[in-house]
């Protein structure tokens, strides 16, 4: 068994139904452990067992990382790397850009680690870096601005139009009946890519990363009201895009 | 859209996601039940998010992970002067 000095290590032993966790912070450890349970004393003797880095809390890891401990930094980003990549794929719509975004995000995090303030969670902070890097990569994309919310509603939000149900809206309760799964995935990817970045990012944070409006507002640096409105416009625009695509395909299918 | 619909529009997402207080929902649902277009909007807006959530998340490629580990270590050592 290897124990490195100055590092916290955790070991897990199983005894009957009990899990015993041991924490070491130095190489000074005993090969014997006394363990009290149900008023009995058990004596363990061990030659070797698995050790794991002890899960320090975020604040401890951040303090260590700021002091130059690379492993603490690695530990911090490990829990978020996968999520940042998944978000980047949705943002960029392709793996190459997503890889670049993840890479630049983490490099930027090293640059800025000293500026990290504990008011934010580390995850939130990384997301905001990732969004900036995403914008830097994808900012060249040209998108037309979304329409106002009312324009996406039946009758363009016009109260009179509501009274007659004459206005045609295509019904697509089950798009799986219209498109094959892989086609459907492509269409959804295209729909997301059609969104201007400032709508796409909050929408994905809300419905892909499942963050709250408040968390998203903090990440994008907007008010809660503005964030709510962006996420809603994105959703309405996506619905609109999908609706047109599905109707197009449906008509081709039946004609 | 009725005036009622427009009144609640800023909370439309909260309604669709089940995050609104029950008493508000009852009022909206009563209206939605009476209006075909609203019903259709509600159903398709729910489906829109459902579709965007579908598909399993892409795993971080191990080649990228290796590349990142090397690159980050280099950058780290440069920054902290090791």
C-alpha cells in the first residue's frame, strides 16, 4: 500500500454490513485498527487495501489549487469536465469545436484561478468561462435576431385572432411518427444551431444542464427577468422551427 | 391569445415546467382546455424541450482527456514556476 506524505487518502474497509472509512494525512499509520461496534471491539490487521484521494470540499480544493497544487485543480475540474463537454457539443453542434471550447475553457481557468471568488460555485464559474469561450469560437456565426414573444403565439398575440380557431397550427404531438430517430436528432441539432448564441446558451443551461433561472442569470450576467425572457423566446423559436420542419416532412409524406 | 394568456406569458415556461403555484395553474389550465390553439401550443412546447433532452450525452473522448491532462499540466507548471 502506497501512502504519499502531505496528501489526504481515504481507505474503505468492509466488515459485515458496516463500511469503515479511514482517513490518512500522513505516512504515519498503523497496520492495526481498533474498531468499535455494538459494544464490541474488533481488531483489524491489514496488509493492503485500496486507497482513494479523500474527497475534500470545494473550498479546501480551491485554496490548495490557488496555492499551486495541480492535483487539487485536477480534482476540481474532473467533476465538471464531462458536463462542459456535453454543453459544448450542444452549443457548437460538432465535436471539433466542442473539444476546442473545453480545452480553452480549462486553460483559461488556470489563468484565472487566482481571480475566483468564493461567492460563486466553482461549477458556475467554469460554465461562465465556457460560455465566453464558446462565444469566441462560434461568434462568427450569423443569425437573425429572434422575433418578439407575441409573434410566436397563435394569431401573433392578437387578441381577436384568438376567438376563432380558424388559424392553422400544425399538430405534432408525436414527431417520432413523422421522422426516423436519427433524422429527428439532426433536425433538433439544426434547430438549436439556428438560435442566436445569446438565446442558445441560456436555453441549453436551463433544459440541458437543468440549471435554475437564477443560476443562469448569474452565469450570463443578466437579470432574472431578462434570463426568463431569453429562455422563453428560445423555446418558442425552437418550437416554431420544429413545427415548420415537421409540417414540411409530413406533407411530403402524405402527398 | 386571450388577454389572460398574455398576462401569464412571462411565466409560460414556469407553467410548462410545472414550477407555478397550483392556483395559477388551475386558472391557466381551465383556459387551455377551452382553446385548441393554446392546447396545441402547450403540448408542442412541452414536446420541444422533451426532444432537446433526448439522446444520450456524448462522453468526453479519452484522446481529448489525455491531451487535456498533458496540456493543463504544462500550463500549470509554467504558471506556478515548477
